[in-house]
C-alpha cells in the first residue's frame, strides 16, 4: 500500500484479516487479532471499522495506551473522538489494576534486603 501497489497489498490484507477472524472464531480471546485488524482497516482508510476493531481490542484487554497513541499505523485515527475514548478506557483499566495490586510484601522484601 505504501509503495502504491494496492493490487498486491489488498490480498495480503484480506488474508491477514481472514486469519485474525479464524483465530477469534477458534477461541482466541486476546486483544492481538483485534489490534492488528485496527491497523489493517486504518491502512485501507476504513476509519469506522478500524475504530470498531480498536474498541474490540480494548474490550479484550489491550493494555498499552502509550504504544497505541504512538503507533504510526494508527496515526490517521488519532484525531477521532472514539480513538480518544479508547485511550481513556485503556488508561482507566490500567489505573484500576494498579489500585488492586497489593505490593506490601514486595515493599517489605525490598526493605529487608536493603538492611543487609
């Protein structure tokens, strides 16, 4: 696509999307195939479909707001309100996870090792 050869690129994109669909239908619950679809749809210029896929990736647990914001494959989506909402959902999810983590034992272990 970048080289201007969409005739060669389109079948490859179709194959990647088909493979992603197959793994999801086969039970893969990870965010990876949805995130990859986000990039593929964005590459095709299908913003709405790309944002749908990003929302599925986030719902499946995509954990990296910083990477997503800097991903050059998603740059065309950066000004979309749905993109901003997805980033906020990722950040909120990570913040909630951090609140649930009890590091008191780790902190105690660190303090005890510092005394040695």
